[in-house]
C-alpha cells in the first residue's frame, strides 16, 4: 500500500469525518471556518465567538456573516468568498479588520481556498484568520502596513493622505498604494472611508450624539459628507441605521 492509499484509508475511517476540526478550537489567535456557496457556515472554530452568546457549533451552522457582523464587514467577507469561488484561486494573507464589533482596531490576516467535490465542482470555501498581534511582524507586506493601519484606526479625525501613510510605512507613495491594495484588497482612501463609517455606525448605536457631532468626531467634513459616505457603504442613511438598530434592540 503506497502513501496515498494509506492516507485515504485512514481518513475514510474517521467518524464523523469533521471531528478533527475540533482541534482548531484550541488554537490561540486563529479562527477557522468552512462555508457553502451561499455563505452559510458549515464549520467554525468556537474561539472567535467568545464575546457572543455562542455555546456550541450548532449555534453557528447554517448562519452567515450577516448574522454576526456589521453589514459593511459582512459584505466584504462575502465578496471575498465569491471571488475565491468564481476564480478558483486562493486568497492568501489578506489584511483586514478583525471580525469583531465596529470600531475595534485589531487586525487579522485571512486566507481562503475554494473547496471542491469529487467531480471537481466548487462547493464552498474554507479559510482561517489570524490576529496580527500573533504574527512575527517584520518587513514583509503585512509588517510594513500593520502599524500604519493600526494608526489610522486610532486617529480617524486626522488628515490621512497616502503621502503621510506612505512615509510612516517607509515606502514611496506608489509602492505604498500598490502594496496596500495587494494586501488589503482596496485603496488606502477607500479603507479610511470604511473605517470612519464603521466608527460612525458604532456611535450611532452606542451614543445619543447627533449625526453632525458624530461626523465631526469620525473625521468627516460635515453631516452631508457622513450621510453620503454612510449610504454608499451601508446603503442606509445614518438616521435610518440608528432607528433600525433601536427597533431591533427593543424587540
């Protein structure tokens, strides 16, 4: 019996076959997941849900990112899933905000691969995310950008130009913008805008500040600038977003 046959025989004996996934619950700073083509979780390590009322994997199976995360982040995760499934090409070490409450400054690197059935048809994606704090941050693509991204998360009211951020990363503007897009999947300008909208959404839910006050605290020029940006990303006005979450909280 050759090596391939030995491997096939061993794994065919596992019952249930997915029991090995439970080992991943004990990996610190790592979240593992499997989704079908509709974005529904088919498996998920439980360590990512410590701050939510999730006790067993059954509380996750069949649900999607939109059941757990803000729309702006869930939409991004779903778009990445669809791109991997459509192209059949893995996504490796994408730097992005952690799948946590809006406003969290933590970052993760996420990798995803397409999953195929016995006939080779793509039936979903599998992937994992690892917190940047757990990485050995050096001068690779992630290392050059991690401190910059952490800075912009914590200083959203500042003028955050590519020139300023590139200088922080020790790169030319063209190098910085290219590396940022390759690593984060979007331009620095769009990333900053999304961070500001996320921060605004958090304040709309958690404070009684007016939309104008929130705009000022989150780096927007004025009420109108926030409203345009908010509707572009979350497809709701700030007031509609606040009211919908108040209704959800009272139901």
